């Protein structure tokens, strides 16, 4: 019984992941400013508690000319999901 429980817990932890994907790139120069915005959801039912938009990330970083946009998604056992928008530019 303990062995089955241990294997189940290991399998659950292996289902947690974090992925960063490119979303967009422009012809603007890659600047030294970085802005981030983040939203978190719980249990696929209680949805997100914040704004993870490109606009908010650019504002947070003081960016007026966006160069790149990336999206980082983290999923912990399907219980907690986080989306983070990462914007670079000038």
C-alpha cells in the first residue's frame, strides 16, 4: 500500500510543469527594459485573480516600443495554474 501511494505521489509531481513560449516579435530593437504581468487560477474552476495582458506588462516595465512577447505557463498538479506575460522593449 505504501509503495502504491509513493508511486502515485511521484506521478503527480511529474505532471507539474513550466513552459515558456514565444508569442510575438516585432522589428523594433530589443531593448533593455522588461515588463511582466501575472495571473493565477485555481482548480480550473476559480479563474484568474489578475491581469496578465501585454498592455499591463509593457506598462509595468515602462515600455513604449515592444520588441518581444513571451508567455510562461506553470501548472502544478492541475490545482494551481499561472500565466505570466513577459514583454521586452524600449
